């Protein structure tokens, strides 16, 4: 599971695969993948209440995590910027979000994340281009995938009207990225250095490849405000 990405149970994967088999009647977030590659049903503009992506928007997160090998505490920072230009993935125009991950002040990963919004308000995750860094040099592209390439499909990132119990597969790149998400609470209050946020939803995100579970909180009109994982946390400090 990549830090800052969002992710519910294996039933979500089964539901999405079933949808791709031609179930056009289902309307739940887990059964909308059949339309994921229909460009006419999508737009690059993302204005979902819990995941708005206005061009130029910048959110900064800080926190800490424990190094599994040394037991030392590492200062972590994530900077997310919605770029002004759009791109195209799988024939769909997408919004591009640049995300930079830092550990103890040194960049370790830089990604370009791609999102599009369906006409019902559901946000889809269309893939990511990844640069992994060591000592300031690019050393790999671990976790990189794009919808429509090598069997990868677009995933549901945020439902139009998230409700407790909603489950959805956010990433569908077999063997590379298979993150899943579940809405576990609504109307949550969260306080971070950036302020007090009410009406938040809480997700439980699971990475079956790494067997990792995280919890994330999204505020109306802001987006992600806090992320909790086994050995640490991230919280919004600037937006």
C-alpha cells in the first residue's frame, strides 16, 4: 500500500469483476466498473464532496512512523498538488495530482496520480506513474500502473454518496496494486494542525499484497485530513 493512497473486503473485488462481465443493472459503487472505460461517461473535473481536486490546490501532511528494522522514529511528510494540466489514460481525460513523499526531509517517492469523475459523481482512480528515489536519484518505479495497460482496470476511489458498508476496489492492477476500501463511519470529527473538521467519513483500506490495513478520514470540501497506519500517522498541516 502506498502512503497517501486510499483503499474493504474481498467481496469488493468480486463485485467489480462481476460488473465487468456485463451486469448493467447494478448501481452500487462496487458494480460500476463496466462503465470505467466509457469516455463519454467521464470528465477530468473532480468536484466530489469528499475528494475535490481543484487545479492548483495544495495539501501538506506531516507525521511519523517507526522503522521496522531499527525501531527508530522517522519524520514523514507528504505534499500533494493538483496540476493545472490534464492527461489521458485509457482514452479518458484525467486530472493529474503530483504527490511527493519525504522521510526525514529526503524525498523517497514522487508520483503522478490520475483521476476522473463519472457523470454520477463517483471518482475513479486511473493509475499512477511512480519514481522511487535513493540519495536524490531515481532508482525504480515500484507500483506503477495505468488503466487499460497490462490487464489493469480503473478502480473506484470515492463513491458519489459514501455510506457505511460501501466497499470498493480502488486499484485493479493484478500483482502490482490491488488496494481495497470500505466506508466504516460517517459524521466523524477530526482535529489536525490545519484545523477542526466535522462531517468526515472514515475508511478502512486494505492492501492484500502487503497484508496492510490503514484508516483514513476525509472532510467535506477538503479531502483527506488524517491517515492512521500500524506504525504511525499522517495529518493535514496545511491546505
